[in-house]
C-alpha cells in the first residue's frame, strides 16, 4: 500500500499544471502568425539585433534582396 501511495504521489507531481506551464507568446510567434508582418515589425526598437534580424527576414521573404543587403550592411556597422 505504501508503494502505491508513493507511486500516485510521484505521478501527481509529475503531471503538468496548466497554471504553471502557460507561457506568453513571444515576438517570434507574433511575427510568424501575423497576417501582415510589416505591422508587427513596428514594435521593434530600431538599432537592436532583433530589429535588423526580423526586418531582414521579412525583406527576404518578400523577395527584396537589395533591402536585405542594405539591412545586413547597417547591422554589421552597428
């Protein structure tokens, strides 16, 4: 009986708790799921690593390869 109680206790504490496992959606999910990514890009702070990365990624997805090169050049200078 003691082993059964121990087993049940271990099983219960190892189950995920909905209130503890809930995470907020980060920017990468917002960016990925946005119907218009240019709108979500306005939330980024100019000059940051994320700003250059996501703007370059968006430009690449849009086929704007000249813009990608420009952004990477500015990123490297920074």
